[in-house]
């Protein structure tokens, strides 16, 4: 009987496992299936990455072979050009360029260095010394290196083949092929090779994935057994909560943590000594919920209250909060959960951790700003060559999609995707990790992979497009220069002949100029003598010295004769003066004079002509005009020329103002009118001999066109200059500057 009661007691004290939740086998099966699917996707991604890497490698090899082919084409074409541009020795050109055949052609191939002629030959073109085009057939077997292993090289026309790389499955193997253009030719080179469909590495990878798939299966079986075992070992709720209390106390002892409890019945918080010390309170003091909230900063009070309310419903919690009052610069973390008739947990001082995280965020933001500010592509990788950080230029320049360019992405995967945008890639001489690449967007980069001290990797790129373009320009100019050297050799003899002819023509021109001067000197006397007689007799007729002429019309005719003769005499004098100036024989005799006297004398001489045309002339002189070193006759002639021009191009009723002012070391004489003005296009040429304005083609402006030219020459002979300003329809102002001190006395004086 005692034994029976003992057995019943033991059964009553054992935990009831019959009510335990059944093992979630269906959920475990779904997890196992998801893991198997993930391994399959991973295997497919690695196979795709392997194909991308093979295509990138094949593309780089195609680019390298393309460069080799282009160098062979340029070598043959250069050899052919050098010989044909000097002579027409076709046999020598064929031998030097290693051609199978060379023949004359009509087509001029200026747009391409070479084209595909047939399945065995490429055609190159060149001009001979006579400008005739020749076509050379270059065997394709010479353009590519000898294949090694299972590689195959083929050359096609650029219009018949598509560029890039591809993978084709042929039976139990894969064919990797890539095609690349050959410089500025119409050729494209293709490189292909066969790879096993499944290699030993693929079989090893498959075996590893099977082991990885079996491992979680075994783990699931063990987990089910563990769950069943633990279900049998579960005790009463009081024992579990004692373990929780032990856990919190152990945490308090092990670090900067403080233990607390909350009693559901009294509603009070009990704080251990370390907890009270952290919060700045008296040890072993009980607090109400409201008093405890006052220890929390207002910005985080709601979050703490919400978590405590959730914990009252038998939920574990963890919340971070900021201290209040004198502890507002401190940060804490509160953890807890159900315990007996209330809650218990720990409070940890996390101030150092929060500040460290803030500093880390600042450093990370600073690093991100520096990386984004770098103008070229930039990326950083960790010890396992997984992507850590990159800038926008790295993503944009290689056109990388978001699903590839992400944190944690493999270096090989990212660079395989970037290789799709690379047209040419070659190592940089003198650099172990640098390479020079040309993108499909015609951007040249110097690309470097630099190891870091922590075992990581930094990838940087420098844009060298402008330098490369300049280099290509220099190569083109060098080629043109070689041709020019040959052309200069041929032109040297012609230049010597031209120099001899130029010397002869120069001597003829000097003799003609001398003959012109002699002619003008002789004609001066021959022209002036009869003109003086004509002017004198016509003036006698006008004044009726020997009695009346009879008919009044005779007097009018005599006035016309006198006016025409004086005009012709003025023109002859201007032409002779200009001839003397051009011959360098014109000189002025300077002395100390009052410039106002010369200007006033000229105005008095020409005032009658202005009054006859109903034009007023006004002289305006400043008070500070000094004496200058000048030629009285030349200054008077300059004023006569300018006022005469003003009268010609000013209508009746107009006004002319002559002003004399002092400007720094110069005296300015200006003649301003309100006449028809001068177009802006005529201003630059009016100071040249025999040039006249086109402002009014219908106006009969008699003259030789030498007035402004003579005035300009006289002003420059004094050391001054002529200034011409005009606006069409408003008027014209012509000024000349005369230095107060002659140039030989003050050579450093400049016109203001």
C-alpha cells in the first residue's frame, strides 16, 4: 500500500508534458525547403558570376588582340606610306610592308586605316608621290599571334559582326567568345575558346552544397529531439522565475548594471544600491511609478511608460532612455520581464556606448562626404573583399545596377559587372596594381586597387580623358608632321626660286617708286606754273582790273575757273605732300609757338567759305593753354583740312565748333560739326590715303581723300595722334593731340 502511494506521489510531482505544444514539423519542413532553395539560388548566382568573369576575361583578351592587330596594320601602312610618298617603287613598298599584292585603285580610303578585302586578306591604302592611290593586300595570318591552347582568333568586317562577349552551350562544353573593334579600321577581331560544361571545381562545389543541405537536416532532427527532451525537463513556473532573477543578478555582478524589482500589489520600484547610485538616489529606496518617471528625460518618458505597460502584461522588454535633471547628459538601458508577483530586471549605464556610436556616425558621415566629393570612381572593401562604401561616380561611370552595387557585395561580382562597360583594359607600366581602361562612353581611366593596413582594399580611378585626347591629337599631328617634312623638302627648292623672284620684284618696285618721286617732282613745276597763270588771270577777270567784261555771265564763268583752279592746286599740293611723307622726305620745322595763333589763323582763312554756305564757326579756347614746340604751318594746315571737311559734310544752317584744351602733357585741338556723320564701318579706313566716307553717295564732296591722312601724318610727326569719332546722322568730331614737350626732350611722355 505504501509503495502504491509513493508511485502516485511521484507521478503527481513530475511535470506534465502531455499538454506541451507539439513539435512544429511543418514549419521546420518549410524552413528546410527555403534553405535548399537559397542554396540553389546561390549556386546559380555563382555560375552566372563565373560566366561573367569568363566573358570579361575573354573581352579583355579580345581588346589586347585588337591592339596587336592595329599595330601590325599601322606598321605595314607606315612602311607603305614612307616609300610611296618618296617614289613609285611598288616592289620595294610591297616588300617593306610584307604585302601579298599591291595594285592601283581609284577609291580614296581616307576614312579607315584598313578594310576586310576577302576571307584571307585585309586592304590598306596609300598615296604615291604623284597623288595616285594604291591598294595593298595584307594577309590576315600575319595580323594575329599564334593561338595557344584551345583559343581561336578570327578577323571579320565590323559591319558583319556584333561586338561584346557571349556564352554558348555546345554539347557537354561551353564556348566563350568575344569580339572587339580594331582602332580606326573597319575590322573586328574575335577570340573564342571552349570550356567544360562542368569542371572539377563545379563537382566540388556541388558536393559542398549537398553537405550544406544535409547539415541543417541533421540539425532539424537534433532540434526536434532537444525540444522533446527540454519539454520533459521543464519545472514549475516558480523555478523558472527564480532562474530569471538569478540571471538579472548575475548581470548586475558582471558589469556596470543595477538590479531593480517592481511589486504589482504595492506598485513600488525597489532599487539596489548600484542602481540608485547610477540614478543619483539614496540606496535601497522605494519609488512610485510617477517618481521613477521623473528620473527619465521628457523626450523619452513616453517610450519608457509604454514599455512598462507592455511588461505588466507578462511581456519582456528593453528600452533606452536619457537621464533627467543633473543626469541629463547620461544615457541608460533598462531591461526586464515578469517575475513572481511583479517585474524585475537591470538598468545599465550606456553613456559611453551612445557617445561612441555618435562619434562613429559623425566619422561615417564625414567619410561619406569625402568619398562623394572625390571626382573619380571610389570604392572600399573589407578583409573578405566585400563592398563597404562607394560614391555615385563609381555607380554612374560603370552603370552598375542597385542589385549588384550594395553593401556586402563581392569584389569579383561588382567588377565583373563593371567589365561590361570596359572597351579596352591594359596594365600601366611601372605600377603593379594599376591598369588603364577605356569605357564604352569614351572615358579613359587610370584604375588602381590599393591594399589597406587592415587587410582591406581601396579602388580609385582617375579620369584621363583629356590627357588621352591630347595624346591622340599629338599622334595625329606627328603623322601630319612627317608628311610635311617630305613636303618641305620638295618645297625648299621652290622657296629659293620664290625668294629670287621676290628680290627682283622688290628692286623693280623700288625703281618704280623712285621714278614716281622723280615724276611728281617734275610734274610739280609743270602743273603749278599753268595753274598759277589760270588762277591769276581768272582773278583779274573777276576784279575787272582792265575794265568791265560786258556780259555778267563772263564774271560768273571767271569765278568758276578760279574756284576749280584753286581746288586743283590744293589737290596737287596734298598729293605732293603725301608723296614726300611716304618717301620719308617730309619734315617739319618746330619752334616754340602759341597753338591758338595757328588755329585762329586757319579759321580766319576759311570762315568766308563757311559763311557762304550759312554755317557758323565758333572757337572755344581754355585758359590754361601753354606754348608748345610745333610747326605753325603744319598746325594751320591740319585745322584747315579738318574744318574744310566739316564744311563739306554739314548742311546749310549747321554749326562747327573748334575747341582747344589741355589734357595732361598734350594740347587737344578738336573740330566738331553736326553734319551727316560717318558710318562706323568707314571709320577704320578714313585715315588712309584717297579714302572717303560712303555716308552720302549723292553728295558732291570734292576732294582727293588725303585731308585726314595728311592731318594724321602731321600729328604723328609732332609726336601726337589723330582721334576720329562720329555717329551717323548726328555729327563728327575729329581731334589731334600735340605734345607740349617735343619727343626728343621727353621720350617717356605718353598720350593720355
